């Protein structure tokens, strides 16, 4: 980083960075598959969360309106 008032990273510094890439295409494919699976699992969990929140809101609404009574 450089700069006196605001720190920044310039293009000169970025060009000198070494970035390790997977050696073969099979490894890249395996990494991409794992990341895709994680994205799909997160989408399912988010959908489940939204459904549960909706169900909770509906139950609270029934309790507040008096349609459902707790004994």
C-alpha cells in the first residue's frame, strides 16, 4: 500500500503480485464444481429460511387476529 492521506494499491504493485493458478484443468473443474454445489446449497437454505419466515409471520398474524387461541 502507498499514499500519505489515503492508502491505495497501484497498478505497479498489482502487476508484481504472483497468483497461483491450479496446474491442470481437472483441478479447476473440481474447484468450480464444489463452488457450484455450495451456491446451490445456499440457495436451498435461503429458500427454506424464507418459507419458514413466511410461515412464522402467518402464525403470528393468526394469533394477533384471534383466529387461533393458545390454551
